[in-house]
C-alpha cells in the first residue's frame, strides 16, 4: 500500500460527531467516500499543490480577515481555506430553513415590540431590567418599533451539531455579521481549483445571496421605485472589509464610509460624480453609534443628524441600531419563550442550555462548576471574552469567578458542547477539525434562506475556536441532493 493511500485510509474521526464517517447510514458517508476517491485519483500531492495555488489566489484577491491575535502560522490578513467541503443533505437543509425562518420572524417581532408597545415585558415573559441593562439597548429609539418596516433584515445564526448529531443554535448575529461574501469566495475557490471534486455530486448553486440581499434592501424604501442603496463600512482597516467590498460589487451599489455621507434638507446624501445623490437605504457594517468629539454627542453610525432621519422614516437602515438587543447572549436564553409568545409555536431548532448569572442560584451553580462550563460575555463577539472552563487554568477560573460576582449581568454560562468534525487537509494528512455553520436569513417582504452558508473551521485538531478573529479558517458548504 502506498503512503498516499494509507494517509487517506488512516483517518480517525474526532471525539464528537464526524460529519463524513460517524454514521454509515447518512447520505454523507457515500458522498464523502466518493470525494476521497476523487482525491486519491487526483493524487494527494497534487491536491496539496492545488491548495497552495488556491490560497495564493485568495490573498491576491484580498480574501482576508483581520485577526485580533496574529501568529506565525496565521498572519494578520491570512484566512486559511480547506478544500474538503462540508456536506449537508438538501432534505436536512429544508428542515433548517423552516427553523431559521421561524426564529427570524420571532426575533423581528420581538425587537419591534421592545421599541414599540413592549407587550412581552408587560406580560412578564422577560424581566424589564434585563432589557434596560443590556449593552445593546437603545432607549432613544423607544416609540419607533411600530413604524420601522423591518428590524431583522439580515439575521445570521451560528449553528453547531452536537455529539448526537443534532443541530443547535449557538447564537444569533443581528448587528453586522459576516458570512455571505466569504461563502461566495469559498465556492469560487472550490470551482476554480477543485472542480474535479464535484464529479458525480449534485451540489446546489449559492449565487442567490447578494440578489436576495439587494431585493430586501430595496423593499425598505417603498417611497421610490429606484432606491439608492449603500454599504456602510468603517473603512479598509475593518476586519471584514473584503466582504463589505465584495457584497457591494455583487449588488452593484457603492461602499461608503461615514465621512462620505451627510444630512441636509431632511435627507441623507452622498457624492456621485459632480452631483450629490440622495441615499434611501443603508446596509450598515459598523457599530451602532460613534462618538463625536467636536460636538460632544454620539452620532448614529458616525453620521451627525442621521438619528432624526431614521426616526422620521426618511432613510432606512439594515439592520437598524438597537436590533442588537436580540443578540445579547443573556436575552438569547429567552428566545424559545419569544418564539412561543409571538408565534404560538414550539421552537423547531434546539438551542444550547444557558445559565443566567443574574439569577443568584444559577450564579452559585456556575461559580462552583467553572471547570465544567463555558463562560461568555453577553456582548462578546468573535470568540472574545470566552473562557472554556475545562481548558482554563485555576488562575483563569478564579479571575472569571471574581468577574461574574462583580458583574453577573454581563456573563452567561453553558455546558461545553462537542462540535462536530469534518476532515481537513493538514501537513499532507487528513485530520478531524471542528466546524460550525453560519446560515443567513434575508428578511425583506418575506424571510428567505440564502444558499450561501459559511462553514468556519478550527484548523488545529485540538482547537474548539472556529472564529476568524481567533485564527479559524473556512470551507465550502455543499447543499447536496441525496436523491440523485
């Protein structure tokens, strides 16, 4: 037996659910076996050469993500790509679609209610003080919940498969989540450098994401048949600037920075050639509010005067500032109740059990079991502020116990979830690496699931952190027709 064939056959599945090989009854087993046979026929050595060429082309095209902690193996702008795709049965994808649409509709109703009548607070489903104390609550927007056409225009969800292979929602991203642009880049790379892997497999196309997004944005401006749309970015130093630029190009709309927009005569304007153009809709990829040193006040999205335009309906924003209240990790623990309250339905997708440290008994339970739990900051993103108790040092656990006791509202705890694994090509060998999935619901006139779902991967077999900001990589996600 050659060394190459041995390296392909000696793959040992990870500790949790391996999406290629744990269940031989799963459609993915046959599909995965075919994929690895393609690799064998193509040759593992040539596949490695193809991967080097693919990553070179990605860097040339600017497919990057700025890291918070650059390392020698993961330079600041490098975003590792793995050529073996994530496989999801189309029938299973349909089930996820139903559950994610349910969740997006409930979240949109929830945010509208919080900034409107606040029925859910009056009925005691969620304590009012937990809303008021959230870092994402915007009290200045109270009263506009009923006339903002849509709050959750873009709803991105982080999903995992646990050790029993069940899909679970880990968290939602409602402020400025990345996903579609990188999913497009993954498929582009797969088709350009690994076309031979598709042989005999019916894979759904993913090009609908930007068109869905553009249609949803345009629907926010019913006052005109030809709305002017922009992608608002903090600038080229933004971690996900590649996606800002990519989505703007795909939608054929400009990408602008806050300093390029101004308010005058009751409308928002931008430069275009010689004459200013009136902006109708902003797809914002920056923070809710920017400080203004010159005027001593905060400006919505960094644009003086924009708050007034938004409140009187002269400009639409996706997603509007204030939407992040539904992405607070403590509020996340109430989302099953939110679904039941607004829709009268049981959640169609599970979520991870969550301890609320604001509750004295739950807080005591958490502090006594820090070596068994994952602790998260309610406003954290990109893996920042996460402590994985079983992997933490005694000193780290002591520091976290003090932080929780000092500010329990800012922390939640969850049982450690064993993420599913997918084979990755590393150092000439196949190794199991943990993955999550970021599908995106685009909610204009109706909620729709984009086929461009992003699979993030922890490219060290021992790692549990898939976030780009912590050195994670990405894979192409194949929605496969298993009835072919």
